[in-house]
C-alpha cells in the first residue's frame, strides 16, 4: 500500500508512515542545503527524521542559495 503526496507540484507516492527524512533520503537530498515546507509550514532540519508524512501532504523543497 502507498500514500499520495504532492511534491513540488507533482503527485508522488510514498510508503505509509514515511518520515520527511526518509523522503529526502529517497530523493538523495539528505544533508543537502535545502529548505522544506509541508502544508505551507517550514519544517526545521532537526525535525526531518521525526516528521511523519500523511496522506495528501503538500511538500515544497527548495535549494538554499548562499550569497554575499
């Protein structure tokens, strides 16, 4: 069985009870300089592994760009 989410505007499926950290690992983004928003709320990096995704979550992942 799988669970549907929306990732950066595209429908995706993940395993039920998947964590945000597991999603990022699946996308090869674990440890990268990114910002993640779930249902329009920023999720702190320290919570990625414990943040459980739920059916129909809308997730936006953006690359952090440094400058100066």
